[in-house]
């Protein structure tokens, strides 16, 4: 009984932690737009677990379209290059929302919110995504870079952050370099 109570409390703690995600202070949308390499990701989404072993490092391009942001992500999977595009409503600079109608590696089908929790704009960015779907809610954290270098101190901050959210290193992947697929 004590073990069950502790498990429930831990689950509530994780959900509370994930609920406190904040956009980086003074987020500058213009500086953030452009091309990023996905370097690492951690997720409790079953679709992510299925896909992460079969894909190379994704390339993500963010572009403004009026009051919406488009993300175009391309990666090489078992069947060759694949691309997924999302049009997101801007809730606030650095905080976006969209409804996913298809299964993506980074999101399950459902309502999704994306928050840029940290960036220095010229070398790395950390993105938090929460997706509510019929089977529950899952979270994904992506570490992106303007190039493919991954400094150890940035990797360490990413690991600390995912652990703060209740994810572990077993939920994480470092994307391998392979043939690049550029979003169209």
C-alpha cells in the first residue's frame, strides 16, 4: 500500500512539474526562426520510442506565417526521407499550440503545445512539447543546435531538465548523424 501511495505521489509530482513550463524570458521570435538540427530528445510518448531507433538526426525549420509558426521537420527513416509540417497558433512569443491529425515521431495525435524554454539563438535551444491525446498526455523535450556540435555542458543541462520533468536517460536519445534530409 505504501508503494502504491508513493507511486501516485510521484506521478502527481511529475505532472505538477511538467505543468510549470515557462517560455524563456524576453523570447525573440525573429532571432529564433530558421534552421535547427535536432541533437537530443527525451519523451514518454510511445510513438517516439518506436521511431527513435530508426531515424537519423532531424533538421527542423521554423518560419513565421503571419500570426502562426510553421515547423517543417525532415529526417531519414526506414523508408527514406520523411517530412512533417505543423502550423502552430501563437499563444505568446515562444509558446505555440496546434492540433495534430496524424502520428508524428515527436507528437501523438491530439492537441499539442510547444514552448521554447531556453535558447541563446545562435547555438542551442530547448523545446518542450506536451501532447494531449485520447490515450493520455505525453511530453517530449528536444535539444536543438544551429550546427551539430553538442557541448558537454549543454548536454548536462538537458539531462538535468528532463530529470526535473520526471523523464530519465532511458527516455532519451542522441540522434545519430546520417544522410541529411532537408525540409522542403
